[in-house]
C-alpha cells in the first residue's frame, strides 16, 4: 500500500488505541512512560502492517512480548495483594484467586447442573474476576473467533516463542493422538470438576503454573502437583515446541482453544481462505501453520480448518498470494485488502486492549524495580 494511504488507514487507530492505553490517569512517571512506549509501539506496528502488507511478524512480536511479560505483572500483583505468588489455603477459602480463561470448559457442566462455579475466585470487583474474564473471552470469540488464540491470549506467546528456536522440525504433532488429546483433556476436566466441584485443571494439569502461581508446597500431594506442573511446562512449552516448531500447548493440550473456541470459530464472520485457482499445491502453508490448521484437503476445498487462529503466517508466506483473510458471505478474491483491514482493526483493538495493557503494566513494574535498586 502507498504510504499516504497507509497513513490514512492508520490514523483512526491513533485515537482508538489512546482510549485503551490512556483510559485511566497514570499514578506515576513509570506508568506514564510505559503507557507511552506501548502506545507508540502498537501504532507503529499497526502502520507497518498496513504499509507493508505483512501481518505475522508484527503480531508475533507483541504476542510473544505480552506472554513473556505477563508473569511479571501477575506475580507482582499477587505479592502486593497477598504477600506471595504462592496460593495459600486462606487465599482459596477467601476466593481471592485470579480467574484464568483456560478453565472455562470445566465451569459449564457444574454451572448447569450444580448451580455453582468450581473456582476459588470472585464474580466481580477484583483483579481478574470470573465475570470480567468471561465477558472479555466471549466478546473476543464473537468478534474474531479463534483469533483470540493468536491476538488476545496472554499465554500463547510462550510456545510460539520457543517454536522459533529451531529451523526445521524433528517431530510432527499431526497425528490422531495429538489431535484427540485436547478433547480428552476437556472431557476429563469437565467431568472431574463436576464430580469434585474443584478446579481440577488448575490443581493438576496447568502448564503455566510455574510462571504464575501454585499452591504452597506443604504436603506430599503438593509436591506431586508441583512436579506435574513443572513437567507440563517443560513438555508442552519447551520440548514439544522445540521439536515440532508448532504451538504445542495451544494445539494439543489446551482444553479451550482447540475444542470449544475452534468449534465456535466455524460460525465467526472472519476466516482464512485459499484461492484454489492461484494455489500451486506447494504445501508450504501446511508445513508452517503453527496450529496445524491447514491440510491437503484445505488445498482442494480452499477452506482452512476450524483450528485456524488467523495469525496470518500462511498469508504472508504464500508464494502465490493465494491465501487471504475472508469475510463470510462475500465473494472470494473481491477486495481482499478491505477484508484484511477490517479484520486487522478488530484484532488489533483487542490486542491493544488486552496485551497492550499487560505489556504496559509489566514495564511499569520493571521501571519501578530498577529505580529502587
């Protein structure tokens, strides 16, 4: 796109992003500085996406940065609020545990049958309350579908980051076991949460516990769960992403993204399509897709799988420019740039609101700690 057109397209984002980044008065020079850094960074990257026609690289930088910085703000908040990143029994009994969107599937059956939510958090009025997180999650799903997993999830950047460390994969996740595993995890945590009325996924399986919070180790069971947490972290966020060059946790273990969100993704207005008249069946998109959302059948039908998170890597790297963002109900290949820009505005606003806030908070904490050294 020509520079003057890119400027015109990007100008509205200057005002929209300001509403999210500067929505509250900064309480310190560190907070104001971090807000300004995030505001400039988000708008420069958005402009570059529009100008260059490339999406994946700029999205990836923000996505990975937010994931790696998230533990800083999260752990700091827990230390300020309760004195430790570790979850004590009193914290659980007082329902002061921040809610995580990944556990949403294990709430559905207990909420419907037992009229209760098996999670030790508050519904409203606290940091990461249940209601606020659910509203955020489902609002994002309605707007961009599984795009949440590439533009809004503040965990997904971990395995995406590690998957970049190798040039070639040594192992494939594209087999029946790995495809069915997230459904098995979903069924297990949903049924066990219903039976025990406890947050089973949080207590036993979450790979992100080592970088967020987990129960203080005081019993044999606590030792076992801590070992499981660190093992899950190593397997799904380090080893498998390194071996496969895929987002392993997001592809084959998360009980939310590959299952429920992927199902709802089928009905989202935005999708990614392949123009079969341009496609030369080189298979590059199949190899590079981080979530195994394109297969041989996709090259014939022109449709990506419901697992697609709309990260745009295949779009950017297709040698024939045969892959594009698509708005359902429109004619394929007609005004593809318009469809891309409409999607980018929706996804980037989410990224500014969620991930931009995380980056700003964590940078502010880093600045404060550095000044007090």
